[in-house]
C-alpha cells in the first residue's frame, strides 16, 4: 500500500503567516484542510496547480466546539489509508484591545481566550480522538509566543492564553508518551514576525501600552521576520527527527 501522502490541518490559514504555511505545505506536497474565518481563492488555485487536495472551512474559532465536532467527523470519515503522516497546526490567534485588563470589555476577553486557548485545546482533543488508532505518524504543533513565557503590561489575555497553550502541551506530551503510537506534540514560539498583529502593537495607544517603543524599534531596526521566512523555519522545525522531544520550544533554539 502506498503510504507517502501527508495530511495537514491548519487553522488561521487565510492570511499572514498562516497563509505562508499553507502555501509552503502545498508546495511540499501536503494535502490540506484549512480552518479560518475566510477562505482564500488564490490558495485554492495554488493547490489545483500543484495537484494537491485542499479543503477550506470558513469557521469562527470563537465558537470552537462547532469546528472541533466537524473536524472529528471529517477525520473519522477520511481515515488513514495511504497516509504516512497527519498533522494538526494550531496557528490561529487574536489579541483584544491593547490596554490594562480592567479596561477591556468582558466580551472581548472571552472571545480572545476562546480563539487563543480554548480552540487549540478542543481541536487537539478532536484530532487525537479521531486519529487514535491511525498507524501513521501523528503530530500536533501549537504556535505559541515568547509572550507566553514573559509577562507584559496590557497583554494579560494574550500572555495568559499562550502560557496556557504551553502548559497544556506539556500535559499532552505526558499523556501521549504513555501510548504505543502517541502523537508528538510541541508548543513553538515562532520568533517576531511582521504581521497584522505587530501592526496592532506598534500603533496602540502609548498611554495604555508601556512597551510600544520596543515594538516600534524592532520594526525600525529590521528585526522582524517576514511571514514566509517564519513559515519556512517553522516547517523545518516540524520536520526535525526529534520533533516533540521538548514539548515547549522556540524556533530559534
């Protein structure tokens, strides 16, 4: 039986680094399921030219249980036949207003935590249940942040969500290590990337965000990676033979 195919599920694939990841995965011969707020026509055309399978689901990950249930059903129906690997990349993320915690509306906080922490957890749970008996290699890559490991004023929700992502990945690694074909998992900080999120940080209200100067300086000094550069480093890390040996890592390690 041919077992040379690779299937990757990727969230937040319609723009920025997520789009760069999707493009490079298609170019590398992966079939993709992308879960994002919007679909991307150019990505669909790229997959068709490359002869790769691509599905795009427009899903609001602030209601992650819907996407997770759909994913579990889809994977169960898809099956593992012909696959040498299946990978989940939890890339989607958001930040609420850049302000002290007491100044952020409760609804904004709740939505940010659902997208940044709850969605990766429930999607990962669905992925692991649906693929539990698959004989192929299984991986979960959570895109974290240095802010999950370093506190910053006016970033409580994002910092807390990424710290939670790191720690649930540590717990998950312990669980999967007990299984004969446990998934390899890692929560990876991708470095500082020139995305729309960085624009938000650089253009925040300086009176509410004491670290704004640091982000402006990184841009001015050319210290930011492009989405394409960051995606390339992430995929190289994902392809390392020892992926998952350290459940919390930095792409610059």
